């Protein structure tokens, strides 16, 4: 068994297609297929369900895949550790971030890259569930996600900032002359909200339930920017995280109102796998993270009323 065979296997699991997996590994399809066939022969177990197309893994193949991910992660961590001992951490740091946290990622990555310039960083926009799965499956070193709304199994966590919310509405709409709105009142408005697979939406729905309200979203989207554009259209209002508006400003033709009764917030922070030994890259990032100073990213612009 060689690491290259395991690398091909993990690529096949990711791409779910022999040709695409081979292209991702920069080899021919016969080369990739032969390597996986050799792995099956060496282990004495079928790994891939046989057919003209990729149809999935056998039970034995799933077990091999789980170990392959772990072994490749350990090999990567070994190379990172050796590089660190030679005087400089290197490698590829993969971070998943919930979409609402994307505006603050540069504040986390700038000091990290200044200290570790030989590390390349990839930031992916993912749902909170995708982040947890990515960390469990050794596909991510870290995640920036909600800490206090849904269970986070087998992770180490550190808070970064508190996410609060504003009611974004058109300047020409029925709420434009107001400074604030209650959650119960907001539930009566035509709303554009995030899709239910995103934890921000589940948080919003939970706040509405706490006041006995059950709004019906007329438009749903998985893009935080679509929330803003729909609010600017004049037909819908949206509930958006305040840090998003602090960073990008109030969208054209909209007004942000204070949401009251209750004053809702959720903690967003960094998570890494609770493994020993930890990935050197994950450990280095985790050791640098501190709660963000409000004046860095959470200070409202001059035209912000909420």
C-alpha cells in the first residue's frame, strides 16, 4: 500500500467519477483504476462497486476510505511538523466558514499569514453541517461557525464575536420611517430569508418561535448578498447579520432597523478537531485566535441606525 493509492481513492470518493478523479490527480483514468485495483488485490477486499460507471463503495471500501482519509491527514501533519522543526510552517490550511462569517475572515487570516507566509490558505463558504463533516473527515483543518446554537461534537472551540441581527427594508416601504421593529412585527412582513439548510435561518426561525410567530418566507436563498438585493427591490424585507452590514455598508435604497423583543445574538467562533496530536496548521491557527475587538469589524458605519 502506498499513499498515492489512498490519494486516488479519496479523490474518487470526492469526485464520484473515475475520469474526473483521474483529472483531479493529474493522471490517466487507466492509471487511477489500476492503482485502486492493486489496492484491492493487496488488501484482499473489493473496494469499489463494479459497473460501467462509478456506483459507490462496498462496505469494505467505505472502511478503507475512512482509514485512507485519516492516513493521508496524518502524513500531511507529519510533513507540516517536519517543516515547522526546520524553521517554518508550510502546507495548505483549509478553512470552512459559514456565509455570514465571511466578512470577518480577512481579519483572521491577515495576522496568520504574516506569521506563516509559507502556508497557503483556502477559505470555503460552507454550511455549519458541512464544516463539521469536513473536520470529521479530515477535509478541513478548521471552521468558523456558530458555537452556541446546535451541538458541536468532538471539537475544540474559541469564540470570536457575537452575531446580532437587523431588519433590512426598502427606503420606500411601509417601515422606512421607523427606527426599530419587534420580531413579532417582522414576522408579518413579506420576507426574503436564507434557506433552511443554513444555520442562520434556523436561528432566525428559533427567535420567531420564541415570540410565538411563524413567518412564511416568500423568497428563500442560500446567498447572504441576495438577502440585501431583495430588500432593496422594495417588495421584500430581510433579516441580516449586523456584521455583514457593518463591513459592506447599508445597501442602496434600504434602511436597517433595530430588532427588539428579544435582543437576539449568537456566538461565532473557530473550531478545530479535538484530536491528539492536532494538525500543526490547525494548532497554529487556534493558538493565534482572539476575540475580535469591536472597533475592528463590528463598528457601525455613520449611516447605520440599527
